[in-house]
């Protein structure tokens, strides 16, 4: 399929000890471990909207069993008139949430000029779908020395995705997490935001030693589908999940970003309980 | 989403006792029950190629725990120069396989003029993807009085799929099984035959009282992915699987149709053991 | 690209005198010639809805310069509750329209059992998109001895399309017309019914000696776009057009099928005047 | 379709004098005029590879009748191991080409930190497909005061494309050119790099007062298709073309980037002669 010579630093072929199965190069982000036997769960609000909202959700996802906190301080939005995130103030709130919960923080960076600033707080830098082929940004986060979460582009092939990861690796970072987040496909018209492509998980793990996770929130756009699709993703070989969460007593319309696809902490707990229980026959 | 008035006979809305959850209208095909609590497994060769091959696989899938036998006597093939199935002889072999194993038989019918003939053997009639909108055929199988397995078209929306099922229902058959079998999407280029759309399962069950299954063989085109994707499909809410199987000692290149995506009976047994074990948190 | 051995009867390679350019195997349907230098125009109502409507439109498209009359007597409809065509009565109306205008008639056949009946009137048999891989139907129309218009399936590759044509050729008919009618693609969401794929025209002509036309009506779903897309199709190498037309004084909502994409005869005349005027540089 | 309130600065609705037809807001880039009656042609090498190559092609496209010179100094490449462009040296070569030919220069900028540098030479800044939603870059080029060429993303809807243009407009630049360059669609497998979406041209012009061009090079990936698709694009309402060109005596394999889709100057001249000749019936 792929051409291993296109991404030698992350290809499975030629990596000593990784040739013969789906074992991944594991790495830690704070207390969270990626690529090991049990799935790793990243959860949190879509956007950091306020101190109260973020601290509340951070504590709730910690109690539900999440390993890592997500939350956007800088938000890529289709329209320039939509809420663009709290920026620097959002980062400070994330730092406080980490201090209170002990959860490592992953947050998106969209601008090469802000990589240094975001690194002051982030334990892992997120590259969003729209920036999967923003090459100067890939190079800059690669130089920053922090682990990187790289979402798949909306219509990217495995090859393009792994070449994007190679840009990061070539710039100095070996610790990269790949996240499938749904692709554009004509058939989802009318029922989900995107089409979750679970066929991609194992073929990607066969090509690369990097761990591969799935994002049930963006791939569906519907909170009610998140538990179903979370179980499906783990069954398909995903090594973890990244899930958007709102407060237990909040309504979707109360939040400024992606309310319709955010689940409550009680639902998150059920998902984590299910997917962290080893199932007979699912071992590699 | 959908417009329930377009498919009143199969819509969840308005069906007494089915409004409030994902419960399906259950039905039996021989000893197999569809739409109940545990997933139902249909397995067998892609095509009936010989008496020995078919009886051997039939016994093996029975022992592995399958509920229903599949096998094509009439095969829709992209090229007129490909093997087109054994036809009438294939039906006789299927009848013998049923007699030997007790498994009910599902087999495809492509031609309105052959519905009567196929009904002499089939316990359930299969409509393939390419015929999802072959309306005269839908009407004819609807009149035949046998349960029908209706595969989703390669780029069909939920609405189109359910309208196709409504044609069958309107012609007289209430017992219809829907099967997601992968869709055409640009992103799978280079790694799988199609893109399995697991986002579709629960939204389809919300719209209709018909049971919904998944086909991990055609949706991937790769035997090695079938176990992963089978677990994923059940996690996503599929109420069963239809899987292509080759003999335990056969090689993919030994068969005339879809060898690359057919699994061995020992792998089938592992899949069935896994998906028939209720997992905490997966109940509806 | 394609594998010529898959469709030897229609492949350009190996066809004496056709190897080195885009020249097509020409053929006549009544007074209409397909595959020659000037584009051939097929026009008429989506469905035959009444004698008055059909005769009126037939005369109008004749006056506008069309070469062939289209009109559906048997209509494939997504919902079983939509108007399904006038059937046999529709055929009789088409025969009368031919008698009055002299235009040859192309009309769709969906059912193998009706090929003989449709042949009593049709000068050319149409296979619709949904039936591109209805193999028994392809074989039956191939045997009927009439020219065949084969629409491309909604997500068919060139290979699948040409293999479908080969089924027809292998059954006895060499006179086949290929029609690109728009494909399913995620990006058209919100503005057109399908995505017209004009990249396909010349590569298809390179593979086969069959003439290739385009359908600006179904590919857009919008009457206002039909003139633009008609010019585009001819520029891209299409050897003709098939266009849906309503009466000059009718409104889209007055018709039972595809009103929104049907143009008026006066617009058809402008299109024909434009595309039948040779443009410098467009010769092959 | 679209929601005009999402992009008020560029929407047709509410723009005095533009409401009722497809007339565009015209603007000049050096001697080139965009959005007026005749199509505007941008042509040049994919990448600036050397002084000789670029000056040679620049003179040739000038003689062929092109209005504007394209050429990449900074190249977005899927793989980090591919040629990434000559950078600053490439810009100097482009400046020299402009001095020799009088053609205004459009060249891509990928990095917010290089907008100022690229502006020293560029008469128009190009945003590539991969950066259509690189919002910090859109804002920075919007502030730079130069006209901007904005390519459509590989699977972008009209709404997303126009929202991206609105980011630029909101940052200070009213002179924006939209370029359709082919989308990702499953059906092109095996024959073209992308699927040119000509259905998008007029609906986009209906939504916005910005001029809309097409890119026949990237949308096909094949030099032999460029003349066909160029005519098609103009017929479909495109207000110009952007075309990749190699030297008259060069072979595709002699260039480091996109050789297979680059045409020779003599072919460019034929295209320009054809599309700049007004055709009866093509006026708006």
C-alpha cells in the first residue's frame, strides 16, 4: 500500500522490534500513557469558555476516569464571526485545570507564531484536521519538543496523513499520536456530520509505529451516537478516544462550540468502564 | 432526518410499542432469529463453487456457531467474463447443505424471472447492493412471501435505502433485514475495497423497526480486517453480521470469487465467541 | 488505466482504424446520428404524463433542433408512492409523438419482462443509472437488437461502466451510447443534485469506441444551470446531450417528475444553436 | 442555499448594483483585469526551478497571450523529502521574469511569517487548497493589502470557501479571486488526480461578487486533458483559468513538480485563442 520510504522515521518496516505485529511505540504525556495495552481516553470541553466551565468539566472527566484533558483556547472556526476561543486567557485556565486535577493537557495550536506560547501550558500540542497539511506549522511543532496529536484531514489518504506525521518527526519529535476524526463522504447526508472511517485504523497501525486513536465526537456530530461509536472504534483497533464533554447540568445550546456532539460526564464514565474492560478475543 | 411518510410500513414512528427505543421487529428464518438481543451471524462461501466446497464450509460455519448459511448460486459480476455462479445446480447444493447442517439458507436473486426458482430453496432472499434500486425485483421478492435481506447501495442515503425496503414491504413482505456493506468514499484509496459506514447503524435503527446488520467482508475486502471490523460493527449497534468464509485449508487464490476477503472457520469461531458474549454497557 | 481485456468488444485498442484518435464508432437511430462530428441532442419530457404534454413538447424540441425524443413511460422512482409512469399508455403516446415529428424515440426499460413491449415503440432503449449493473437487464436489452443508451451509475468507475456496456455488446448489440449523468460527491451539498464529472469524458473515449454524451439535467438538478453545463460538456468532449424539457408555458410545479431541472424549448434552442456551431480549436 | 449573513462583505445580496445578475466586482493586478467580460489567463511553471526555466516559460506564456504569471517559490509538498521550492531565490527570479515580460506575478504564500517577504515581489498572493482554512494565514494576507487568489479546499463546500474568503475580506482586502481546482471524489480512481467540479461555478457566482476561475491542471493531473477541460470551464461560467506550463522542448520528467499536468506554450496559445473568442450564446 504505502511507500515506506516516504515516511522512514515513523514506518513500521525497518523499526527494530516492531515489524511483526501491531505493537506501537509507547510514550507518556504526564500521567497518561499512549500506545500501550489499554485504551487511553482524552476528554474535555470543545472550547475553554470560562474558568468555571473548564474546571468543572476537568474535575468531572478526571472522576469519570479520563487520562488526559482536552480544551481549545485557540479555535479554528469556519466563519470569522464565530467565537474564536479565549486565547491566552484560555491557556491560563487550562493550566489551572491541570493543577487541580493532575490531568495532562492537550490543546490546539493553529499559528506558528503561537507555538512557544501554547507550549508554556500544553503537555501535548494538537494539530487540527484543517491544518494537517499546514507544513510550516508541522515543522514548528516538531521543533517544540512536546508530543503532538495529529488529526487526519477531512479527505486525507493514509499516505498523506503519515507524510504529515513525518514532517513532525523530521523536525525533532518522535512522540506523535494519530487521530481519525471522520471523513467527508456523500452518504452521511442528513444524519451525521462526517463518516467515521474505522477501516483506516488497523491499516494505519500496520504502516506506522505511532499509536492511532479515534474521535467519536467530530466524526458523528451527535452526542447520542458517541457511546456506540466509541465502542466500535475500540473494537476496530483504536488505541484510545478523544471525546468532547459538557457539564452534567448543561444543555447543548448553553455552549458556544459543538454542544450537539458533547456528552455528559456520566456517559463518559460508562464509555470508559466499557472500553477499559478487556474483552475476550480483542487482544492483538 | 428522514420523512417517515415515505416509508410508513417500516418506520419506527407510528409502530405501536416501538416508538421509544431501538427495539426491532424480530422474525425467524428457520432456526435463526433476527432483531432480538444477541447478534445473528450469517456465514458461508461467497459463491457456491462445488458440492464439496459448499458442504465443507457449511458444516464448518455450523460448528463455529453461525445461525444461517449464505452462498451465491447466481452471482452479479462486474465483468461478463467472470464466473457467474452455478445457477440451478448451485441451488441444489445449497439445499443439500441445509439438509446436512440444519442451517437456513440465504442466497441472492438478481432476476425477476428467477424469484420463483430461487424460492424453492432459499429461506431468505438476498437483494445485492447493485440491485437496491431495481424496483421490479424489489416488488417481485416482496410478493414471494419469504424474508428478504436488502443490502445498502454503494452510495445510498438512509432515505433511499428505507424507500427500497418500503417497496418490498408494500408488495407483501414485512420481514426485511437491512445490511450495511460499505460505501464508496475517496479516502479508502489504497487500503480497503470500500468504507464501512458504522455511523449509519443507529440512525437507521432509529428510523425503522427493521433489524440492521453489517457485512465486514465486502466493506473491507480484506480477510485480516474482518475480525476487527466485526467487533466494531457490533459495538456500533449492528444486530448481526454476514461474513464470507473459505475452507480451513484453502488459499484465497483457490476460490473463484472474493477469496481475499474470506476468513477461515477458525477465525469465524473467534468472532462469534466474542460478539455473542454480552459486554457490560452495550445493552440498549 | 483500464484493462482492455475486460471489454474487448468495445475497447479502442485492437479496433481497426480506431486506435490512434478519439474517433467513435458512429451509428444511426432513425434520422439521428451518434458519434459523428456534430453533437447529437436528445430532448423531451422527464416522464410522459399526458398526450397533450408529450405531443406539445415533442413538437417544440423538434422545432428547437433536437435530433431525438426522450420521455419515460416506465419511471424508476425512489419512493413506491411516487408517480411511476403511464406504462403501456405512455409508450403509445411516444409512438404518436414520433409519427407527428419524425423524431426517433429513446425510452427507459427497467424490467426484463418488458423489453419486448418497450421495443415495439422505442428506437433506442435506455438503461438508467440505478440499473447500470442490473446484469440480466443488460443481457436482455443486448439481445433485443435495438441501440442502447447506458447511463453511468451514481458512483461507477470507468471500468465498471465499460464492463456493463460489454455485457450488452456480448449479448448482441454493438450500438451503445454512454451517458455521464453526474456522480455522488460530498461537495455538492446544498447547491446541486449531483456532481457532473466532465473529467471522465475524454478518458472514456480513449478507452472505448462508443460515443459518450452528457446529461446536464440530472447532473445539476437545476434548470438555470443547464445551459452553462451543456456548453461545458461539449467543450469537455461530450458528443451530445440528453436534456429534460417542459412546455414553454409550464411551471416546474406543474409536472409530476423533475420539474426543477427541466428547461423550456426556447432555452433548448439557444443551447442547440451554441453547441452545434463548430468552435475554432474544439475539433479533435 | 448559503447564509449570506455568514459572509456579508463578499455576498452578492446587499451589494448595490450586483443583485440581479452574475456581474462581478472587477479588479486589476498590474495589467491583468479580473471579473470583466473576457476570461483572464494565469499561466506559468508549477515551481520556479531555475532562472533559465522560469524566464523561458514566462516569455513563452506572455507570447501565448497569458495575462498573469504564476510560479511557486515556496511549495507545499505532501512529503518532507520532496523539493520544497527555491524560496527567496525563487522570488527574485519571479521579479526578474516580471521585469522582462511585464506580466504581473502571482505566487503562493504558506507561512504567516513570510507574507511580508512574499509581498515584496508578488502582485497577487496565492492561498493553496491545503491552506484554505489556515485562518491565521487568511488574516495575515488580508492585512497585506495585495489581491489574493484563494483556491478551494479539496472537499470544501461553497459555504466554507466563501467563509474563508470573508476572513480575508474582514482583514482588509476586497480583491479576492476564487479558484476551483478539483475535489476529492471516489469515482476518479484510475483516470484523473481529482474531479473538476464545474457545477460549482455559477452557484458560487450567484452567492458572491468575487470572480471565480478554474484550474484545469490540478483538477485533472493530465496535460492531455487540459485543453478539453479549459474549454469546459469557460463554458460553465469560469471567468478565467490558471494553468501550469513547461518549456516547449521539455519533457514532463525533466521538472521537479507536476510535470505530468503541465502543458506546452503552443498548447496554451491554442487554449487562449479559443476561450478568448466570444461564442454566441455564452454571454451572461
